[in-house]
């Protein structure tokens, strides 16, 4: 590539990616980092300053003469919205351009009421957040509890979302709000959020959500892996060797989700005479020290470990994160899972493996959805289009 070709390829949008880490740099730093000439860097930095994506950040130390000026990414130049739908609730959040949540609101809803009703509730709340902030909207990220064809943003045969199959979520959101719209399933959103929360320090991570069902989001080489059509990570529907336990009958051939999810633990508790009808009941019982709930959750962790041992041997992640509603009492799940994973995985794959509870808390889905939206809204091409539109 000639020098001219290199300069043309490294547009202002591409240069901007070097600054999204928030580290302040001088124009001289960017010249050294990119190989562009001083005039080319100055022109690109000036355009980004004019667009408000960069701001002056004082002056660097001088080695003689006039101190060089420093610029940095302005994460407060705009905002992104996140709509994180669950089966019985939605969390609507506003985040800055680094993906950091600014404000969140949770609302009860029934995802089975269909897309028009659920999206109307969420979008009305989103507009209130946006109006209060007075920030320019850059993008919208949406997470839903079912399979999604990411390229179109349409759910595909979602089992607990009647009326959502094939629905054009991005189109419906764009009718109400400007900006890029990205849609994915809730577990992928959580994996993106967990990766972002850890500052990108863990580039090979598997996020496992244990709730009504079981699913996984896979980060490999720092990137979310969706697979050919978006169904990667469907951990709950694989069949594994089921150890003998109170959760497993002889000859049991059910899949992982039917044996080790929060719903399965609640059913096993009911068989023992304990009134448990939901994940929340299981969590409540564990927090109250109920011995049966603790024992059965640890057994669920052992069954989960059978599946995770396969994942570890195949993918060699450096971290497995356990989240979801049962993630609130993840210690018991993790204890059971560790027993099996370290016994059934090859030593090289577990040499530095960590199995930890999620750090994301209630804003994990918001952070993930916002980060996904920003990957599109602040991509080199999107930034270049924004600069061209602003002249």
C-alpha cells in the first residue's frame, strides 16, 4: 500500500477508534501511532473536534517550545438507549458513548403480550429518559429472551415470545427513534456487557445464564461469536452425561435446561414438599438457608459442569461467568460446576481457568445492549458518514 493509499484508508472514523479507549493523546502521538503525516492527522482531529466526538484535554509536558495540545474522546457527546427485555420485565437504560449506564428504569411486563405492547411500553419510557438527558441519540440496542437473526434483528421461533416470530424490531424502533438499531438475544447481550465491564481484559469468556432456561454467550478473541445464523451458545438444549442425583432419574434423557435450570430446581423442590414455583422462590429459599434448595442448586451446578467441561475442552476459555436469576446465589452453582469441570477437562484447558459469578448486576443487560449499539453507531464507517453529513 502506498503512502497515499494508507492515508485514504485511515479515515477520520478509523483514527477515532484509536481514541475510544479514553486515553488522551497529542497529535504527535497519533502521527507515531498511525504513520500518517502531521497534516493528515491534524485534518482528521479537527473534524472530530468540530463534531464534538473529541474534546481538548489540556497540554502535554513540553520538551522545549510550545507544549503540544492533547485531545481525548468525549463519552458525553451523546447517548445510546438500551432496551433489555426479560420474560416478565424490561429494563430501559440510557448510557453514554462509552457504554456506561447513566440512568435505568425497570418495568414489569409479560413478553407474551406481543411486540407492539411491549415495545410501546419500553419506547415510551426510553423517550422520557432521552428527553430528561437532552442528549443526542447515537444508537439503540435491544435484547430479547429468545433466538434472534442478528443480521435482520428479527426473532426466530422464540419459545416464550408468542407473536414475536419474524417481527421487525429494528423497523418498529426506527419509527419512533433515530439512530442505529441493533438486536440480539439476552445472553449475548449479557456476554458483551460482562466483557466490557472487565475492560476487555478477558478476551476468551463464556457467559452462562441460568434462569428459567440455560443459555451461553461466547466471547472468543475479544469478539462475540454468534455462529452462522445466530444460534451459537444454545447450551441448554444439549444432552450431556447426567450424573446420578436428586435431579436425575435413572435413564433420564432430558436436555440440560430441563434438569439444571431454575425451573427444574423449583420443580424438584415441589416434589419434596417445598412450595417453589419460580426462580425467585429458589433464590429466596437459598438466601434463607433452606438446606434442600442449597443441595439441589449445587446438584444443578454439577449437571451444568458436565456441559461446561465440553465447552472448556472445545473452546479453551480463560473465564466462565455464571449469571442469570440463579446467579444471585451463584456460589452454590459454581461449587458444583467446579467439581465436574476440573475433573473432566484436560489440565491444559483448566490451568488458568476461572469460574466466577457475574459482576454486571441489574445493569448488565443495559451495558451490553448499549455497547452492542455503539459498535455500530461509532464504527469507522458510521463516524465518517456523520462527519460528511455535518460538512
